[in-house]
C-alpha cells in the first residue's frame, strides 16, 4: 500500500504504517493501541482475510474500540467480484456500509 500511495505522489514522511496478517491480529493491534489511549487515524480493512474476515473484524472494532468514533475504516478487496457469499451479501445489503466506508479495489 505504501508503494501505491507514493506512486501517486503522496508524501509518507509523517505517516506511520501498521499491518496485520489477519482480522484477529488487526483487532489485537487496535486493542493494544486503545489500552495506551491511542487509536488509528485510518484503517484499510481487507474484506477477505484469514482467521477473522474484515467484515467481522470491523464489527468488533466499531463495537469495542471505535464506537461512535469518526475513524474511517475503508473496506478493500483484491477481488471484489469474488467475495465470500456472506460478505458479499453484507456489502450489498448495507451491513458493511453502515460500519465501513466505501469498498475499493486494492492495487
């Protein structure tokens, strides 16, 4: 993601990136930050991660850490046309839309 942002001319000198290998790890990292009184300014959430998918990870983040928060959680997918049926149905029914910001394709 860093390379894609830099390729489009964005300066990343003051941006700190963090990543997680799955949705459970993403929630654990957000929780660890919250314990220190900190939070992410922006979350890019992949919808199709192992262990805990992005939809369910976002529900946990909104329920426990970012409830009522304006922290944008952008849903991303490398294959938006090939989403798991449950996730696809949630995206198009509005369930994901209510918790996440717009779906975009990963570069």
